[in-house]
């Protein structure tokens, strides 16, 4: 389990290694990532500035408490709220960047597919499919952020569990979205995709968590996004090319 998790994280490093082989294609992936990152960062900064006032407005009942407990409650709520917002921001960044930069990331995906060999689909996911996937991912991000926020309110345990759960959930969602292109280009259904990824969950999680941790570094999301697209393509191809019993092999329509 741990070895597969670390193997998944290593795929992100292999994605970074693709810079050395196709720097021009990878550099194009920085453009949409930088644009969306600026917008998401501005939203987070605005939230951070207004958060104390929002928390104070939402907890008028605490005014009658002892000053220590009032401050403790409001700091905890602010921290949990901002942690949930960061989780949602990471998911939103990925969703919007993949939708906005679909032509750029399709070039990275195709270059990796060609390098890996085998039959490469003639079609990509398409803008509208990418936009629909982005909306679905953001919706899942909202649900995950709410779950992290609720767990974060649990005394003592929540302060540790919430950040860990946030990184884990967002990492899984990132990996799920990033690997989608290789499956969608082959016309595979959600059920087919689930079958293909069976047995690769630990690698998916390792890749997603490593990507999420990179996204949490200042400007890391911009720099890591092209590598994440390349690494996720390698992950998807590993799942597609892995031997499986005939009765569990997903159907891949001709493209």
C-alpha cells in the first residue's frame, strides 16, 4: 500500500521530468494556470481580510462569554472556514484551469501519450466536456469543504483531522479529475473508468496528495500544473495498460 502510494507521488516527479523533453509544450500550460491562479488567490485574500468580521457577525451569542472563550471559538471557526476555503480553492483552480486551458493541456496529454506508445486517440475531451467536468468537480469540492469544516469543529481532534482530511480529499479529487482526459478521449464511461482504476487507488491518492501539497506552496499551483497533467496521463495509461481479467476489462469504443 505504502509503496503504491509513493509510486503515485513519483509520477508527479516524472511529470516534472517531461519539462526536459518537451519544454515548449509544457511552457504553454503555465499560461492558463497563471491566469486562474491570480483570480483564485485574489478571492482567498479577500476572504482572509473579511473573515474576522464575518466570524464576528456569525457568532453574536459569544459576546456574553468570557473573552478567552469568545476569542478561542472565533479563531477556531475562522481557521476551519479558511481551511475549507483553501480546499475548495485548490479544486476550483484545477477545474477552471483545465477548462480554460483545454487546448494547451490537450497538447501535453497527447505528447505524453505519443511518448508512452500504443494507439493514441484522435480526439481530446473537448471544451464542453471539460466545462461540465469542471462544474462537477467544483460541486464535489463544495461538499468536501463542508465536510472538512464540520470535522474541524470537533474539539482537539478536529484541529489535526481537518487539515489531513482536507489534503486527502482534495488530492483524491485532483487525481480523479486530472486522469479523466485519457479515459474520456477513448470514449470510456464512468463505470469503465472505475473498473480501469481498480487496484490503482493507492497510486491515485499518492499522486493526488503530492499534487495538492505542491499546490499549497506559493506559486506551486502554476508551476506544478503542467507536470500534473503529464504525470496524470502516465497514471491513467498505467491503469489502462495493466493486465486485468477478461470479464473486468472496460470497453473502449473505437475512436
